[in-house]
């Protein structure tokens, strides 16, 4: 095969060691391969970088192995070398010929012939924002789990408050549950229900007419305290995220013009894809990278499973959440969902809306323009909102009376 990169290296990354294989072409046209093993501590990574610089490597290729590649990648970047992180599915070696040495040499061989392409690697500042947004996502899921446990313990104790209130974690539900845990009387508990609550007050009292055992009270108190702690941690993280989003403020504000996108959703999207769309190539490429394209599996003229691929889990999750909110707004996404849900079902339709959203997001960030919905009459909305004020001003300045004469 034709040589594309004359002097390149392949790195097989592990937790405690890396195997480095350098493949270079001599002046006589011969191929020379050098292989060496290094540790993953800082001093070992510095020795590895010196080894690469000594042999004047033009390109370094490695697989994205868990999170172990990140420190290796950062060390190579600091040494002003050119590292590529490649998708492990694209560089699979032949089965039965797999050792650490052969894997590193195979990566170097593919890079030597130009048969690999780099994956998207976020900027270090963007990576720091990712740490915050992903940690917030973990806290949100933990809070949801704890709220479900609280509901389950109440049912276990014989209290059926969740059968009469649509959201036991709402303001009224929280006040009554806290009063139950604190051991207040039913007459005092029922006073904490909001006046807008539709449930019958006698039924509410009957649903809570149960004695909590000491064990139930201890567990409920512990769950309540944990939820409060997680809520404080989430608030602190969100404040830090809003401070950290400042370098991407323009893109962040543009994303919030999309239906269903909140401040935190926009920050998460920025953390995952950034604001530079030139790194993805096009709408189709970014949709494929996010794992939102239909699968392509055909053999002998038969189309088999069309399931989406397992790609970036975080971006897929947040886009499906945004899609679930967008279909409830008066926008093109609602009409698209209603046309799909009849024959495809709710979940598949949500993935289709998420696919549409990522394409729209790519266009907005590329053009640096806010979202304008094709199904919304913005001029009509503006007139309906301001018509009375405009007419009053025309009367105040005499133009309306002049027009009537």
C-alpha cells in the first residue's frame, strides 16, 4: 500500500502501561519498526514523549481506551506532537493475532498508509465543562432514584398519598411528607396542602391515616436528608456551570432559542459538541457521531435491523430529553412527532425528533443565528402582543384622530 505518513507511531494504551510502536520509512524505501514499553506515571509519560521526539514522529495514533488515553493524549499535546484518537471499531486487528506489541504495530501500520481518521476530541476547557455537566447529570439521576425510594417506603408503610397526588415531589406533596416524617397530626398535615390541590381532603386524610414504624421513620428521614444534600450540591454545580460557560456565551444563548432547550440543556450540549461545527464535517456526520442515525445493515438484498449505534450516550440522552419537551410546544417538532407517533410509537418518534434537533443545532451554530420556527407566525405574535399599546400611542400623538378625519 502507498505510504501517506512517512514517520508515525501507534500506541496501545492500558491502565498501567503503554506499548509504543514507531514505523518509519528510510531513505532507501525500507520500513523500520521500533517498539518500546512505557509506564503511565508522569515521569514515564515524559520519557515516552522524549522517545517520540527523538525519532521525529509526525503522527501519533491511539485507541480511545476508557479514560486512560486522556493523560497520554495531554502529555503528547504538551510536547507539541500531533496525536490522533481513533475509534476502536475502525482499527480492529485480525482475530487470533492480538498482543500489545502487535496492536501498537497495527495502529502504526494503518496510520502509515493513511487508513485512519481522527475522532472528535474536545478542547481542554471544554473537557473541564464536561466534567461539571456530567457530574450534574449524575446528581440528577441520584435525586430521581432517592425520590422513587421515598415513594416506595411510603407505600411499604401503608401510606397511599401517591395515589391521590399526581406529583408527590411537588410543593404540597413535600410539605405533607415532611410533616408525616416529623410525626405531626393529620389535622396539621392536611393544612399544608395547597388550596389548588384537587384531591378531596377527606380522602387525603384517609390515605395518610397510618402509623409509621420507627424503622420506616429512620429510613424516610435519611432519604429526605440525602435529597436535600443532593439538591444543594446540584445548585452549587449549576452556579459553577453558568460561570464556566462564559467563553461560549453566544452559542449558549443561540441554543436556548430552540424549543425545549433550557440553560442547563444548552450548557450540556456545548460541553459535548462545542461551538465549532467545522470539526464534524456536516449535518450527517454529527448525527452519525451522536448515534442518532438509523442503522445500515443490509445483506443479500435484505435490510435487517435499523437500530441506532451506541455512540455518545450523554448527547443522545440530552437530545431525547429536549425532544420530549419540544414536542409539547407549538413548533415544527410537534407536527413532526404527531405524524410519526401513529405508526412508529413514542420512543422511536422521540429518537427521530432528536435526529432532527441535532441537524438544526448544527445549522444554528454554523451560521451563528437564533432559531426561527417555520410553523410560527412571529409577525402575528408581535402584533397581537403590542397592538393595543400601539393604538394608544397613536391616539396620544394625534395620528389616529387625524387618520379618522
